């Protein structure tokens, strides 16, 4: 299984559509991180690019994200990628916390892409 995290300087980026890159972790059968790779997003903002299909083709099943709009959640879902919002911190720490069962979707969609959505 693979999981992806929108990233910036090795931390979960609060804005999915404008992240610097995606960190993709491959998870083994014992729920341990087996490998890590960096995927540079194509031009375009988040769900308007083809990042959902790129990640789905790589085998990504979960997106552990900071915040994103409902449109991006829908596009990722149509590609078979389940989204968990409200993540923050170092990407590896967030991934390991999720693997331990400690990360849940906060259910909040970002209504305004450019302001305040990372503040709770």
C-alpha cells in the first residue's frame, strides 16, 4: 500500500493545491514504512492538475493532508484515494502516527483556498 502527503520542507503542507512536492511512502504488510519517494506535482493547482491520476497509478490509496477544498477531496476520491484532513507536522511522524491508528479525518473542507484555512 502507498500513502501520500502534500509536503513542504519535510512537513505536511497546509495547502494541498500549492505544495512543493508529495512524499509517498510504501507500507509493508506489517504496517511499517518500507520506502519513501518524492513526487513533484505537475503545473496547475491541486485538483485541477492530473496529480490524482498520477498518484493513483503509483498505487496511492490514502492522502494524509493538512487542508483542502471539497473539490480536491472529490477528485482524489474518484481516483480511489481516501483523504484524511487535519494532519500537521513532519511527514514521517504523521505517517507513523497514522499507521499506529492515531490520525483521523477532521472532516473540514477548506472553503477559501488562499486565506485562513490552516487556522482552527
